[in-house]
C-alpha cells in the first residue's frame, strides 16, 4: 500500500528515529489527576497505607520525646528503677514502627499492581480498537514503552512516591509543631527553612519534567530499534549491516545516557541544596540551644529531644528531591499513556448498527468512492477519485493497475481498515459504515500480500477469524490452500510456528494466511496478490483449489500477474484513482494497450 504517515513526525537528533509530535509542557498535578478513574478503587487501600506509614514515622518522632523524659527524669534524679517504664515504651514504639512499615508495604503493593494491570488492559484494548491509520504513524517501540515501562513507573509512584509525599509532608508539619512546642525560638529556625526549599522545588520541577519526558521518548525509540533489529536480523546479517545498526543503537543509547545524566544533574543540584539548608539550620539551632542550656532557660533533655526530633525530619527533607523526580517521571509517563488513550477511535460500529440475521448474498458495490490519507497535502489529488464498481454475488473481480494506483487501499476499505472519505461501499445494499463492525469482518475475509502469523499453534493461526471452527474445518482449509506441509510438522496442528512465522518459508506463510481467509467460508473474500510467494508448481495447485472456493463467494483479488487475473470472471483496470475499464482478460488485452503493457511487463519481471 502506497501511503505516507498520518501526521508530521518529530525526529530525535540522538536516535534519528521518528515519533508523533511531543505536546507542550503540562504541570505534573494536571497530568496525575488524569489517573483518578483508574486509581479510585485503590484509594482506600492507599490511604490506609499512608496512615500506616505516617503512624510508623510518628513512632520514630516519639522516640526523642521519651528520651527527653529519661534524661530530665530518672537520669537527672539518679533513679535507675525509673528507667523500666520509659525503656519498655521505647521497645513498644520500635516494634510498632516495624509492624506499621510492614503493613504500609502490604497495603500499597497489591492495589498499585491492580491499577497497573487495569491500565495495561485498557491500553491494549484501546490499541485493538484504534484504526490502522493510527498504527501507520506510531512506532511500535513507542507503544511498547507506554504499555510496559511507563506503567511500571506509574505503579512505583502510586505504591511509594504518592504515599510518602503525603507522609513526609505530614511528618514535617507535625515535627515542626513538636519542635515549636519544645522551643519556639529554635523551632522557628527549622520552620523558616521550608521557604527556600519550596522555592528550589518550583525552580527545578519544570526543568526536570522536560528531561523526564525526553528520556521516556528515547527509551521508546530504543525499544523500537531493538524490535526492528530482531525482526530483521536475517536482512541485517545477509547484507552485512549488523555493525551499522549497532552503531545507530550505540548513538541512541549515548543520547539516552546524556539525558539521564542531565536528569541526575538537576536532581543532584536540588538534593545538594536540600542537604545544605538543613545543615545550616541545625548549626544555628545547636549554637543557640547550647547557649540556652548554659543560661538555664532550656534543659539538657529538651535540647536532646529537640535534636532527636529534628534529625527524624531529615528523611522527609532529604527525600524531597527524589520524590519530586519520581513524581515528574510518573507525570510524564501519565501524559505519554493518555496520548494513546485519547487518540480517537475513528472506525467503530455505529450507534444503531445493522446486523445480518442470515448469510447474505455478498453483493458488493463501490459508488463514487474517494479516499485520501489524512496528511495528504491540499495541492495533491485524492488517491481514489471516484471509483464505481459493481461486484455481483459469486463474482470474482481482479483489480489491476500500476504501482500506487490504489488497488490495495481500495480492498482495505471493504472491511473498514480505513473509511472512505467520499462515496459509499455497500454490502448487500447496506453501507458498510452502518453494519456492525464485528459482523462485517466476519462476512469479509482478507488475505494480505505480506502474511502476518502469530507466535501460536497452526490451529490458532488458521482459526483466528473463525474461533468456533473445528479441526475438520482447519484441515479442509489447509488442503484448499495446498498447505499439506502442516501434516509433516512435529505436532501437526498443535505445532507453534514461532514469531511472525519466520521458521516457515514465504510460500508456506502465504498458504497458511490463505487458509485463514477461507476457513470460515466468508461471503466476500479479499485477496491481495495471494500467490506472489508461491513457486510455479504450488501456484498451479492453489489456483485450481481456489477456483472451487471462488465459485461460491464474492471475491476481489489484487492481481499483478496474468495467472492470477485468469482466476477472475472480470477485470477492473485502475488508472489515476478511477476504474478506467472493466471486462474479461481477453477483452482488455485486445482493447487496452495500457493493460496489455502492464501485464506483459509484470510477466517479464516474474519470469
């Protein structure tokens, strides 16, 4: 199919790969709010997890207060017997803190994983509904990274980052209140430290989010490069280009490394500031506290308790940089996820679809059909410019035309892989856009020129569009497609044929795809040059078998060779996006020099 991408891609200088355009910066909170529909069922468990974590942290804050009582009480009064009560309380606090942290982990792990599972199932289902035009312009690696690594980032944020953003903020507020209660003058110094910390966080947040987005896009590019290299390993080895692709991959990896170092640089500067400010505040409070102890306005136990509580706030303060980085990573991952989820499903069943109550006749009509891809420049004509064609029930028509004439595109419109941009395609008198989509694709079967097989058994591949079929149906379809080689496979129909069917020859893959198309005995059969990968002997046998199938179904065949054209009752010649002539092969050979030249040149090329 001759086409261009459906939207202008952006090119990453580090990788040289393209992907859909990157949207403008969006605040992290705005991105994360979009998770609410998925997170809402998990909110009670996550809230309990946060409460457990906060209670555990407050147990740690309580330690210095108990120690204060010990210093100012039993130790100052030299009452050793008075140590048993506070000592037991410290033991209880320690055990309780450990139990609460364990509960926090258990409460957050499962809900966050369920959220990830729901989001992954949702994006997979949405990808299946999105039109082919969407997949034409989106690199597979970008989609894979959104469905795998981005969702893992979101899960880690929900299970840890979100919980501790709440816990650490609450701990800091409670801690400052306790410090003010112990000594208002010393507590004000610690509280004042929060002002520059907030300003620093705002300064680095937007800068980090840009780098986080760039990093995640580059990870998607790398995933796409790995996928292409693995699927095309035979080509790379055959042409000796493995080294070239390795260098491209290394360049992309270095670009990603540079972005990650940029992220680390931003976080390190923020983290350095976050560490320096508390040290300055602690130094000031220590000096002032010693003076107050010396003049008797502050007890030694209170000073020890003050610094014990202040040090327990180090983790909430020191983790600010890390938690902000995690939040921005999750926000960027969320934005990337919803770029896919908000892509419109432009090809779907109508609100009130027409369903076929019984097998139809398979009467297919093209009425003034026009089509152009979404990104076709305004000064370029439509690919299809008013196709009129009537395929009678049980009739086989071959589509013949030069490369780029729109043959394959026309066949892709029948079962709505694309939708017409003008005119109508009617099946038994009903516009295909008014038919139930699943019903339409059950009635119209397709075999593409490039057969796609899945890493599954032969049976599963053949019955992909006819899941209720029996083994007898499978063997009948295989026999029809001259795929007798299946009987010689190690486990017959249960043999897994491997990813993309690359363990099979091109002709074997094409015959399995043909069996998949005919197994359900469809009303309309669309074949895109179905015999291109077959040798002459097998082609002759498949043609003979196909004649029996075509006799009972309506068929549209994209043909490039005279042998395929001879399967048809009539031939439609496509020229400049229109049907220029129809007739039998003999008639067109006699009356259309362009048709004769086209098939003659093709025959010479195939010969």
